[in-house]
C-alpha cells in the first residue's frame, strides 16, 4: 500500500471514530499537537483527546479530504452545543 492510501485510511478511521466518540485516540502519536482558534492548544495524545472542544461536539461531517503522501487536509463541519446549550456549527480546516 502506498503512503497516500495508508494516510487516507488513517484519516477515515480517525473521523469515523471521532464521530462515534470511540476508538480514535489510539490513532494519534504521543506528541500530537493541536493548535487553532477554537480549541485550546494542547500537546500530547491525552491532552488532545481530553480537550474541551470534543465535549462540545455533537456530530461531524467530513466535507472534503485531500491526501498527498503522508500529509492530509480535511474540511470538517462540526455540529456543536455550547456549555449553555446553544447549538451552532463550524467548518474547520484540519491538517
């Protein structure tokens, strides 16, 4: 299997697991880094998996995935609910 195919498979497993809220954390490296405007920056698999952002996620739709070798980009629409119960959605570009 070439690296693009295995990267695409890994991305699919990640978002499938994330949408089910199960079996996705193990796919991340120990030194995984999350940065962004919505989620607080976190380093490490455990910090990422336990990030407050994921407590807001009620669903997601992967709109687009582009893979080149071992690099991937996904455009994902997250359905979210704030701690005060307000529903909203956000398109997020993830590399």
